[in-house]
């Protein structure tokens, strides 16, 4: 292989094996939980596996480049719908990046003839370029920045692999086979992640640079560029056709996170601020997102940062050398995605910069070694051992941060949706016929759905801060209350005295996160003060109401609780209206002095989710017009379909129920 001796091949295999082990070790446990984006990729891959459909673009509301989803599909075919299966392709791609880094680093370092040692016997000669390439591979293998991305089911992990392969082939395009391979890799890159698009200008710049630098050979360089471009376009064509037919898909993610969207009133200032943050991510403050970094940990520790600064300075000083020009433009281009988007620095969007960053670190250490051996310590072996010790210590810091500190960081609980995984596990363990209610977050969260493994019609959610849902009284039910809902956990023992607190779950900061209640199979004691029995449209039964306050001042809110029950399965999403009626309002020429039109539970429990036998008690305010005169007012209650405005009617033909009265007082 490339004229390498057995020692070099053995060391490369050893570093690659180390990288693979680090990426597979406890992959289903670290990072904890399973973030929404990972779960969504897993769900989409499962759909590919079960439906047999093979789309060229997998629309998920984010980026639909399909390469990772198809890889996860193959993984799930073997390992099932598990977190390990979702993350395994990323781990393998991360491990494959290591030999790719070695190849491109070797090509770059061996271009400097001064790096080849000539004083060793031919049989044992190992050019220093090999050692530098091995060092580059080892740093990438153990660097938190890349290790973290390799252990999560996210698409950016493909960026370093395709970048390294692209530029290795680009530097070795003398033969036709390599021209073809380079074009294929470039074309396939479009199927990975949107940030890869910033790699293509670097390829074009590199060819332009070579045309300028080697002007006598411009025909050969131009021919190679055209061949590579043609092959890349052929490979890209299926996805390209889709983009032509669906132009919005090409810009989906950019139009969600670009500074021109999030900071539309100060783009220049936002870009300047992001540039400083991205520059500082190497030494000062890294990514604040716990999914992408141990929050605020710089991308490089002090050991690597010293090498990076020296290597960057050296490359800038000798920028006319093709290898340095390539590294500088590669680094700059792959940092742009983080500069032009929100939440900079973003370690995932800038992951494509990890390979040139590491190679600049190694260049810096190589320059330091040369300086020290020439001016201080003549024994090169001592200097090499010292550098190896430093790199090993740096690796130890990185691995401790990832495998020891990250799992214990309180922010990881919410960063990786650990709580949602717990909810899914609880629901999966319950009997299939037992109704489950979750408040106040959606049971349709991707992480919950993935953990659950299958659709469960009787797993429903509502917002307990706005309403309370009583399960049908003929069956035991489970109620899961996330701590964001500050009301329901206190109300359950009051309204179901025989309910049982099954367990409570705390987050990594030992703060309560989830309470699991078992609701007995009998009716609750939460009943309206004013019972009713009116059925709207043969679907919505109005059970009654409670006026929490029946006299308020003008400009204040009337607190009211409405009780509803589904008469039969409801297919339409109805809006509930509650109007305060009195004498004619001169501003509107109607008797309306206050109203609250809303989807039930403030939109948190629409009528399409109601089940027969449930009772929904929703409480809200009707704000009284500040100019309402003191008098006795009535309230009307009903329901209508928002699109058509058509009201549901009672058997009598009326479209409302009158309740009240309410006394409005002067302020």
C-alpha cells in the first residue's frame, strides 16, 4: 500500500482499531438518551426498511440528503430499532475517516522532500511524512470534536471522511482511475450534509491555483478538472434533478438557521460576531450545545492549540505551496457554515474543518521539533518521545471529557432527551390495552416514538397546565406528568383519591423530572358546579361548567372551567367559543363584551384526540372589555369548525348553550 513498510501499516491498523473501539464502546449508553434528530433519522430509516420506498431526498423538515438514512436502514435491518443501530453507521464512518486522514496527510507531508529521512537503511526506512500522517490520524481518532460526532446519529460525521478522500484523490489525479474516483466522491458528497457544498469552491480554487502556479501545464490541469466535474455531475444528477423540481428543498436548512433569517436586522454585525466566536472556538470557548461539545470546551486543548497556532502561521507564510494553500482554503471554507448560521460556534456544522485543523497542529509540532533539534536538543528521539507523551496526554484529556465528564453533566439529560427515552421505555413496558396520558409535552416526539418502537393509539398527551383529562372510568390508566406541568401532579391525588404514585424520576441534577401515576378504574370527583347535558352535532357533549368567580371588574378576566365529553369518535378539529353577552356594545354594535375562542386545552388537546368516555375539564379566562358597564351578563358556549365557520347545533336546532350570569363591576 503506497510503498509503506510493515511497521507503518501495523501502526495505521492499530490507530484505526483504536478509533473503532472508541466509537463502539458503550455506544448505546454514551451519549445518554437519544436526541430528537437521531430518533427522526432512525424513524425515517425504519420507514425505508418497512415500506420499500427508496426516495432520493428524505424530507424531514431539516436536511434531506439521504446517505446516512440509508446506512441506518441497513443497520436497523440487522440490529433492530435501537439507539445502537442508529449510531452504528456514524461510528463506522468515523472510524473509516482515520485511514482517509492518513492518506491525505501522507500525500501532503510527503510533498515536502525535506520530510524524507535518507540516513536509514532502505529496508527499514520510514519517511517522517508517515509519522506525521500517523500523528494526524491518532489526533482525529481521539479528538473530542470528531469522537463526539462519530457516536451520534447525525449527518455531519460524513464531512471529514468525504473531505479527506476528495483531497487525497485530488492530489493524486495523474491517472484516469483516480480522476473517476475523485469525481465519484465529489458527487456522492452532495448526498451527505449541506455543509459539504462549501467544499466544492475549494476544489475549484485549488485547480485555479494549480493553473496559475503551473501555467505551462494548464491544458492538463484543465482537462483533469473537466473530467472530475463531469463525473461528479453524473453522480449528483438524480439529486440535482430533485432540487430543480423542488428548489425549496435545496435551501431548506439555510433558510431555517441562516443569520439572514435569525438576525435579519443586523446581518453584518451578526457575521462579525460569529467570526470572532468561531475563531475563539479553537482556544477560548467552544460549542455551548451539550450534544456537540462538553459545553464551552474549546475544540483544541492547550497542547493542540500551540501546534495549531504555529502550524497556521507556517502555512500562511508559505501559502504559495500547493499543500498549504489547500489546507488554508479547506479550513476557511468549512468554518463558513458556522459563521453564517445561528448559535456559533457550532461544532457539527463546522465538522468538515476538523481534518485541516489537525494537520495544521501536526505541521506546527513538526516545525517545533525541527527548531528544537537544530537549536537545543540534538537527540531527535528525545524530542519525538516528548511530543508523543504530549499527544497521549492530550488524548487522555479528550477521552476523560467524553467518557467521564459528559455522562455526568446535568445538561446532558435535556441535551440528549434522556427524559423522553425514559417516557418511551415506561410506555413500552405497560400493557398494550392500558390508556396512557402524558402532560404537558407531546407523546408524538420523535424520541418517544422511536423508543416506543410502534404506534400506540391509546398513548395520548394534553397540556395539564390548561386542562385536565379524565380517562374512561372503565379501565385503569397511566398518567405521566413531566415536571414542567406544575399543576397536574398536585391535582391527581385530589381528584382520584385512590390513585397511586408508581415512581418519580429525577434528572442528572437530581431535580424531579417525571411522576408516574396509576389512575384507578372509576370516575373522578372533579365535577362541574353547574351540570349540563347538551350534545353539539351528536359529537361534543357539554357536561357543565364552574364559574370560579361570578363577579369581576371590567377589564379583568372571568375564570371559568368547561367540562366536555366525546359522544363518539370525532374526526374534525373544532374550536370552542365562549362569549360574554350584555347590552349593545357601541364599538362593535353587537352584544359582545368579551370572548375566548380556542381549540380545547389551548390547542393542547384538540377534539380529534378525544376518546369516547373521556371527560375534558379546561380552565381559562374571558377578558372583559375595560369599558363594559356594570351589569349582569350572560355567557354563551358552543363549537364551530374553523375553516367553514359553521357551528355545531343542538337537537333543538340552537347553536349555543347559555350559562351564567356574571356580574361585572365598575373598576
